[in-house]
């Protein structure tokens, strides 16, 4: 009997804790400063008197790390001779073991466009594989920044499809290999199926005999650069 009496105060103490709980409804509102860091290559003509178009290129997962020369692989750098007017090419490098931080890329592009003689109405975005995902993500977050967008063998996700209206005014082309067994063609089909009804000028190109290396067919075609450079953000 004595044992039971001694436990009763503990029981009442637990009940008191439950009764005294309160529900607080409030709002967190505070400026938070976050540092961003990206290494990059900027290929820019010397002594250009006129404003330059800027092509932003995002590499795939195989080029991550700290060797900047790797970002040139499989890229528009290889086909600079196909670009018929002076352009600047910006290629950041994604750190090892991570995916693209699109906030960092956005602020990098802004800084480059302010620091150099860049035509802000002619900024173009392209990328392959993981960089294709980064291209679509960044374009959806900041569609006002880019005059044209080309995503190659890009993984897509539900967030992009849920926010498909963000792409409705973009000049955008999608490229994919019909035999891609790394990023399945369904990624491009599903995204395009959502995109085309709200953006009829959007285009999807399937290279039927290409595997994941559809970037070769994409970047070796001079018509890609002709199309890109013909686009301009309306002021």
C-alpha cells in the first residue's frame, strides 16, 4: 500500500506537464547570410568593344572536382569554331560528391554579367546529364535571366513538373538519346508532355541511335548555336 501512495505524486506530475503545454503560433523572419563558392572557367574574347553574348555551360557528374580543365569535356568549348560570332563561355565546376547548387550559379552569372561587357539580354544556358538537371532547375527558378535554354540528357524531377508554369515563356529545347540507359528517355518525354501544352514553341529532339552521349549530337550541330544566338530577352 505504501508503495502505491509514493508513486501517485509522480503520476500527477506527469499529468501536470501535459496540462501546462502551450501552442505557439509565430513567424520566423530573419536575414540569413550564406557563403557560396564555385570555381569556374570564363572564356572571353579580348578587347571586345561591343557587348558579348554569354553561354553558361553546366557539366555532368563525371567532371566534378577541382580540376577545371575537366569542365571543357563534352562541351561547347569543343565546338567553338561552330559559333559564328564572338561569345563568352562560362563554365563553373561542381564540387566532388555533390549536385549543382543553382543559387550559387545564379549569383555567379549575375556577377560575371556585371563585371564584364556582357549583353544581359543575350545570356544562354545549357548543360548535360547532371548539368542538364541543373539547367532545367536554374531556368525554372530564374526564367527571366535566360534568352534560351538547351538541356541535354537531363534527369527531371517532380518539383520541375509541379512548377512547369515557370517555363511557359522560355525559349527551350530538350535533347535526349533514344537508347540512353543512364538517364532514360522517359525523363525528357514526361517533362515535355507537361511543358508543350503551356509552351508550344518548346522542342524535344530524340537522337534514336544515341545512348547517354547525346551531347555529341547536340553540341556538334551549328544550328544549336544559330538558334541560341538568335534569341534575345525582350526589354
